[in-house]
C-alpha cells in the first residue's frame, strides 16, 4: 500500500489535503495496525491527498502528561510542534481519541494550532459528500452492531453522533448498551487499567463493559479508539465469546464495505 510521507511530498513540491497522524498504537500495536491500514485504504480509495510523518512522528506525550510527568510531556509536544509547524501543517486527522484530544485541546497552549479531526467525523463527512461509496447490500446489512463510546471522544469532546451515523451507513441494526453516550462506561484503558490491575473489586472494568455489550446480543462491537478496541477484545475473550462476537473499528467496517 502506498502511503506518502510529508518529506516525500515536500520533495515533489506537493501539499497534502490532510496529515494522517497515526499514533503510537496505530504504529506499533499489531491489532491497531489493522485499523491504520483500513483507514489508509479508505483515504486511497476516495482519492484524498494525504501524508504521514513516518519516522518523524513521535508520541504526543499524552501518557506522560496523564501520568504527571509534565516535563517529559512538554519535551515531546514541543518536538512534534516544531516538525508540524516546519511542514506548515493546517489539518490533522487521527484514528486515536487520545491523540485527537491532546492535539486539539492541549497543543494550542504550546504553539501548536491545527484543525484536528477524529476519523469518525472525517468518515461521516466523506459519506455525506458521497466520496465514500459502499457496496449495495453490504457485508453488515441487517446485522446487530453495538457501539462503545470512547471517553476522550464522547465525554471529553462531545462526539457521539458521527460514529453512529457512520455505522448507520452500513444498513446495520444499531443497538445501544445500557450505558451509552454521555453515560457511557469507560473500557478502563484511559485510566491506565490497560497496564495494571484494579485497586478495588474483583471484576475488571473491561470485562464489565464487555458484559454490557454481550447483553445487546450484537454480533459486532464497534469502537473508534485503538485502546478501547484492545480492552473490548480482551473482555469478550474473557467471556469466551470471541467465536460469536467480533470487535472492529469503524474504519475497518467501512473499509470492508467499500464498493
């Protein structure tokens, strides 16, 4: 798959329509790499002129700031801002709500002012504009899909409808969990439970959330965050339902349905 870098674009005197910020998970986590490929497939198919930073992209510093290491965060952020401003980047799209939130809401205070779009919103825009064309009677028509709200996408940035409209474009039956939208339940990744055990209680947060997803009797759990994806996959496996229920990012669902 051809994925141009900003350096290559500059050498050819080209300017991309959008910079695709891949993120650490999308770059290094094997499961999340599938989401990255799916989104790049959509961008290629729709003719979007885009680029990635490639080896010039570093972590946004979000984990460092959340862990309380402000010095490390600012070092990482300033390094990224220097590169982004050097390329005169104006518009960024990312598949990670954590990257989205920090680039959009916290980088401006350090001199990084960009239009930052989460891929759920970007996909909805492409569908509304007719740039994404889906198969008639596609792979997911009539299937039950439930959507898990990412905390950084939903409660932190009030993005609830875009991912749902993307799923509705698949002609699937969208069924909601009992905790959804502003009352959605965290998968646990944002609170660092992805890396450690719970301090209290016997049930891991992601397992409790997976149980809510299974209650809907949906065969697909859709997410819009690579970390949520990992936590929900593990939760479904813990209930021994991985043969009956799959967890997929909305970009993967769209990529599989492209005409």
